């Protein structure tokens, strides 16, 4: 029987907390949007940490371009971020950071829109509002 909250989970949580603070306080790149780190998955050998994030678009570009630009900035700063993390987290090996755009929120919005369209087309009642969709 495996433990519910193992060492890799604790390391991933700590990386998520510390990395979000470092990005917020230390990175001063004007191309960087408002970044939210949704999840961190660490490989078993601590070789890699996959960081899943979303971006709040603060520039006058579409969401996909903002996400690509933010990912580019973070990939360029990965060495610096890894170095700063190593000062905060005491590990023998600090994982390489790999950044990925988390499309979960966009997919959820698209699914809510499709559900609303289907309900309106069938005439089975009012459309699902955002609060009601979140509770489902």
C-alpha cells in the first residue's frame, strides 16, 4: 500500500510555492504576463519538473500569443529560476524546469459553451451559467 502523500508530491508542492514567488518577485521581464502555476510534476529521479501554468493576458495580444510569449520568457529564465529554487529548497539535485501551458481552463470554457448551445438548441431549460458549471 503506497502512501497518499509521498516525497515527490511534497517536493512538487514546494517547487510550486517557491517558483510562483520567485516569478512574481524576481522576474522583471515586461513581456511576462500574470502567471499562475497550476501544477508541478516531478520525475522519480528528480531529473525534470514539468510545470503547468496559465497566463492572464495583460497585453493587447490574443491569449495564444500571450501564452507562447510567456513560455518563451520562462524557458529563457529557466536557469535563473532553477538557481533561485536551489537556494530555497535543499535538494541534492535540483530538477530541470520544463514549462507547459495548461489548457484545462480553456477546455472547460469551451465545454461550457458547447453545453449551453446544446441546451438552448434542445429547449431543455436555461443555459448553464458559469457558477453552476463550476459546481458540476
